[in-house]
């Protein structure tokens, strides 16, 4: 009687241990292979490269490295000397062309009122043409003046975004080349998190699902939503070798790693205790709301089918 009870207890304990082990295996599989989360996350941001629209020597610098600036704030000033001279010349040319236009207009009006007995048709056409040429010259002078005034305004370079000046190497006396960026500003309104999810997990969530971002080094977490999923990544096998032949990477029969696809996470709010910086590593956890997550049993069956196919 005692031996039977002992065997029953051993059998029950064995079943209990097997059930616990199966539960643990399924739970671990569900967590690591199915649940939509990844440790491969990174904080990303857009950077505005500020470039002058006119060349010249920088005579005044009003920002410092890592300083926060608002959109429209003055960053630096380019020497205005040449542009002021060009503006004065353009104004003088406008006045000259205006006076010449007035003379040509009066001459044309007088010839137009005369009869063919006092002047010929050809002479009328000549004066009318002179008036048209003078009017075109006046319009050209106005356009040149507008361009000169615009260039004068462009000697003051302003910020195009709200953000932080970063890696500032510019200083007074440097020469600013037209179209060459010389100040970089991190757009503080453009932070997002890129989560690189394994392709096997993409079917467990959708755009719009809530996401939680755990930054390394901070206790508080960021909240956000799945904004978009990248629809394409580069294919290493599409490259061409030096001989013009396709370059194909080796694939091992029993080892096949899932590809990672970037998922863009829009950040809702940033706590005041967190200092965001592009490049920070993060863990991204998505909470599916619409798409049902695949079960561990289905994943095991899929894995078994893959082994059979091999």
C-alpha cells in the first residue's frame, strides 16, 4: 500500500515537472520568438543643414555649440559691404532708367499726336520702339534692385527649425560659401525611434498599435505608436562582383537568421527627466490591438514544417 502511494506520488510529480517544463518552454518561445519586441532599437532624428544663400566673410556669430535655437533665430551675419554697394548701384540704375523712360514716354506721346503731315509713320514707330525699350530697361533695373535687396537680407542667416546647434566648428572670420552647409541643427520636433524587428514578428502588430520604448540609462519609459513599417531593405545578393557576375552570400543549411525590418515609432511625449539624443539604444515593445499574435503552437508547427522541408 505504501509503495503504491509512493509510486503514485512520483508519477504525479513527474507529470507536474513535465507540465511545468512544457509551460516554461512555451512561455519562453512565446516571449522570445513571437512577442513583438526588440532590443535592437535606436533613437533617430532629422538634422537641418544650414547653408548661406550668398557668399562672404562671417563678421558676427550669435550661437554656441549645443545651444537651443528657435525657428527664425539669427545664427550669423555675413559681411554686408559688397551687397550694400550693389544695392546702392541698383537704386541709382532704377532712378536713371525711370528718368529715361519718362523722356521716351513724352517723346512717343508727342509723335503719336502728330498727323502724318508733320511726321512719318516710320518716325512714329521708331519713337514707340524707343519707349518700349526704355520700359523694358526700367523693369530690368527694378528686378536687379529686388535681387540686390534680397541678397542684402540673405547676409543674415536664420534657423529653419527649432532645435540644438550641434558640432559647431564655425567662427568669426570664416568664409561662407554659397550653398555649403556650415551649421547643423538637430530638429527637436522630429525625434522618433527606429525598432529593428525580426521579420517573423511583423505579422503580430499593425500601424497604429501602442508602443513602449525603454531607453538605456533611464528609468522612465517613452510611449508612442507604430507610425510606419519599412517596405524594403537592401539585398546583399543583388550586388555585382568585379567581374560583372552576381555576388551570392553563403547560406548555411541549419542556420537561418530572420531578417530585421525597420519599424518607425512615433513618440507621443518625452518626460522632462529624459534627455533625448540621436543614436541612443532602446528596447521597443509593441502592444498589439488589432492583429492577433501568432500562438506558440503555430510557431512550433511552422518550425517543424521547415525541418521537414530541409
